[in-house]
C-alpha cells in the first residue's frame, strides 16, 4: 500500500534531501526511522531534491509498505520520537496507488528570505545583505522570467537535467515583518526584511539561489532590469549573478492540482 508523508525540516545539518555517500540527508534519516518502526528496509521518494542547507515546510514524500502500522493512530508520534529535532512529521496517510510525490506534482513554490541589517534572530534562516537595494528594479526584472524559458543560465554545472525548460508562474519581492519585530518589539524599519517568492512547474539545481543572486545585482544598480533578458538568452551560467547562500531558502509548497493522481488535497 502507498502512503503519503508530509514533513518539515531544517536543512542546516543535512547535505539536502537526497541520500549521498558519507553525508547526512533528510531522506536517509527518514528511511532509517521508518525501517526501524516497520521492521524492514523502506524506500522513500520525495517531491524533489533540495540543496545542502536548504529548508522545507510541508514537504511531501511517499513510500510503500505492506504493514498496517503507517496509518495507525500514534504512528506520527513514534516517528517523530525517533527522528532528530530538525525533522518534524505532520501526517502519514494512505494515498492512491498511482500517487507519486515527485511526478504527480504540478507546481512548486520557494521563498528566499533576506534581511538588511544584523539580526541575531535571523541567522540560519535568512541572508544578511547590507547593500542598498532598488526593490522596484528587482521586481521589474523578476517579471521578465515569468513564462516558459530555457533557464540553463541559472543551473549549476553538472545538474544532469534532461531539459532546462521551466515555466515560472510567479516571481517577486515583498517586504515583511518577522514575528520578533512584530510581537516582541525588536527594532526594525520598513524594508529591513524582504522575501522573494517564486513558483514554477519544475526547478533546476541551484536555480532559485542563482536567480536571487542575479536580482540582487540588479537591485544594487550594477545592471538595468532588462539585463535579466540578456542573461536568460545567453544560456551561460557565467553571465548570471553569484548564487546566494542556502540558509535563506525554503521550499514552502508543492501543488498537486485538483484532478488526476492527487495527494488528497490541492495544495501542500
């Protein structure tokens, strides 16, 4: 029987989602914990690969098991008790046999968090960027990547993807106020905290961090917003900006749509 798992994780201590030799991964930790509870090897398939140090909220995965235990009350509690504090299981539930955490997904959304001034409460969850930034210019440039394009200019060398074509449906920056500023009175001014949101049918390895780095170059005034089109058309990773650090990046939604093989709900 197939089961769907919904989980969140802090990626700081992991090499990413996917199992790698001689490095801790979220997938490896989860498979080991499930194997302990179910009494045998368990293979878990995730919605996609996240890079080293990248976080995820309500990430979706699936696994197959003949045991009745995964659907039983208290299974999540037991699984959370075995897993490290950096991984939290929200739900384990039966799924349609044709549900696939990766291939059934129709859209994914990432958010990248950036703060402008030193803030001890944002370390490990956001990137400190002290440069003056023209957010309007960054948003004008972000609108230029909407639609279907070849995003190979933002792909890490050796990504191994069969195609670099992606369709981006949302891309933009906005200001926000974190809880410690809104609720605890931490000193903060408008524009001190920014978040970039991007949604697409698929993402290439390192793509979001490279897009953000390129937008920051524009925000700093080093290029006009139209430069984004030149970068896209070049197909060269060397033309784009440097990748930003991973700690500010969160995979925050996986959408499975309302038709076909679904996860039981439209948005995860």
